């Protein structure tokens, strides 16, 4: 078990690049669907300026991951990207007066943005991991959610990325409009053939502000039946595990030793600093904060935006620990839970867990509560019952 002191020596930096060429119908993240007036240098300077003003939050960190997400970070002008990442690394090392380890620096990319020049530039920026948003290898399914690429572009882009990177992640979404078990299997077979180090498989969510939700409400599309969604999840798990991937989190699979270090920090309670408009941060203890979702103001104020924050109560911290730890394959460590919240809370947790253990949804193994395969299928119900 990793101690809380060790966790505090690690940290993450998330950079939100909020620009897109167009909005995917399922997306509810903050983004601006226009590049006509983007000043990439001004945006990069604002991100660096924000980090310079907040670098004290990273005091004591020995190991740092960086994740560049969005939006569509692969649209970013490469000189500005290289400068931005380089300055952030310099600032934290200058602050701490020593060399800092950056074992994982990830950029999210769209297949239609990938070419050899950009891939070389991303590598020159120190990026060593690429997460490509594929979602499906069926062109009709991609069109249904307004993706700009097709399956052929995915194959071409993957081959380009493979020339420069030895750590690639591919995203897929299941439960898409018109998707069937057969079409999902075709996507999975293609993923397995490409053999990325990491695969994220997300269930389609109808978010409140998304265009897809509006289509659903108007009766233009139908939501997948719950039984079908369960069958899709089982198919994903069966095929990927059979191909040598391990499911280390409810939605994430990796080859041995290739788990996402940055994303794992969210589930382990490691602190992270969110830079850019709408980016969220966590101090590793009880404070969450976020930037306002306004890129024009962000650049106008050179990254010195007003942070809003919330202080988590003990009950909220307890619920969050249950929720995040049960998502991962190692489960919720009872000893760590006791250290944070005391033996009485452990007794209550074990009492609430007992019915799920008896029904085979949770196992108690090596001092941890772990969801079984059937438990994962009703994880939301289990987790809320343990609060």
C-alpha cells in the first residue's frame, strides 16, 4: 500500500485546450468550436502565467505527470505547444531547485489532425504518450456522433504515431446510436490488431447539455437497451482480456505495465493542478477548485482567472474515497480507509458491504474490498449504497 506521504510527493498537471473545429454530439466539456480567431501564443502564455502564479501548489512533488486534454489539443500550433510544455517543466524545477521526474506526458489527439510533422513536434515537446479519440471503427457510427474522421484515417494516423511513440492509448465508446454487438466486435478486433498499449472503453452518456441528448429528447435516436449495454460491456471485457489486456479500472484496460499514470492519480487521491479555462484542481486533501469556462477572459487576464472552490466535508471525502477506490482493480484498502476516517466508519462500511459480499458482487481480499465482474455491472448502485 502506498502511504499518504508518498502520494503527496506525486502530482499531476492537467492543461485544458478548449478549441475544436466542431462539437461532437455527445460532448459536454467546455470548448469553443472555432479556430478563426485563436492566438495560440497568447493562450500558451496564459497557461504558463497561470502555472507561474500557482507553482507553490506543487511544492514537494518529486514526480509529475502532465496531461494535455480538451477540446482538441492536437489542433494547437506546435511551436506554442513545445514552448508551453517546456516552460512548465522549467518553472517547477526552478521552484524546487532540483530535477523533477516527468514519467508520463500525454496529449489527446484526433485522428484527422495527425501527420508526421505534428507527431515529431509532439515528441520534441517531451510528450511520451498519445491518447487518440477513435470511438468506433464503423464509419456510420462515427457520422452519427459527428466525428470528423473515418476508420481509414484511424489506421493511417495510428501508423504515423507508432513511428514516434511506444505508448499509445485508443478510446472507444459503446452504446452508440445504431451500434450492435457485431459492429462493436468489429471495432474491438481492429483495436486488438493495432495492439495499442492502452484502451479506454466508455459507455455512452447522455449529458445534460449535449446535442445527442437533445436528439434523444426529440425522438430522433433511441437509447440502447440496458441489457444490450451490459452485453456490450461483457464483450469488451472478454475480448480485451483474452488479448492480454488487464482491466485495471472500470473503463480502462492496459497491457502489463502500461496503465495511465496520470488518470490513476485521480483514483488514488493524488493532487493535481488544472490549468486553462474550466480546468479542475485538487489539493489531495479536501479542496477542489476550478477555473471559469471562459477562454476570452482567460487570455485577457493572462491566466489569472478567478478560481472557485469547494471544501469537502468529512462525509464527502469518505464518499469520494469509496467511489474512486472501488473503481480500480485493487479495490478499497480497509486500512487506508481506517487511517482517514477511523474504526467506527470502517465498521459501518463493512456492515453496508455485507449484503453485496453475500451476493457475490464484492469480495474481501488481502484487506481490500473489490468489485467482482458482476459487481462492476451494478457499480453505481453498490457505491451509492455504501455511502
